[in-house]
C-alpha cells in the first residue's frame, strides 16, 4: 500500500508530517510503538533508508524515542506533545490565512466567513 508523494518536499519529511498529524489527532498515543523500519518502508512503499531518516528526524524533534532492541516509540513528554499540537495548528491557520489573503479577503471577511461556516455546521 504505497502512498502518493509530491516532488515539492522530500519523502522523509512527508512521512514525518503524516506521523506528526497522527500524533496530533491521537491516532498515535504517547508511548505507542511505531512499526519497524522495514515494516514502515513496505507500508509507505519507500526504501528503508528513507524511513530510517524519517525516524531520525522525528527523534531529533523529540517526537519519538528509539529504545535499543525494542523499537521506536511516541514520546510520553506532554510538553513536547503540546508544542507539536500548537505548531500544527499554527501551520494550518497560517496556510488558511495565506489562501484567504490571496483571494483578496480582509481580516473581517475571513472571521465572518469562518463564523458563518461554523454556525452552519453546529449540528455536526
């Protein structure tokens, strides 16, 4: 089950971003074990070296920790997880604002549009 990757970002970064989103959405919980490098490479349809680089990057960011002989696990550190959550939210908001500005919307129009959208979705 290989995935589609864009040429605009290195594949290891795209996989790391996907794992980070899974952590933020609580699909991966603190302490959860990630698949082995080989397993993840097969799932993602990439070379194991790419996954090793992904895991190394996530470890550098303190999102995961590798335990020798046991595997790679999502961190249990609440401060790190909270920072990741805030960072992802900020990136999504920044992208939204950029797109709205490109459409020529003012701050007030954006706020009204979001409020209108959320009001229409109250039942969901």
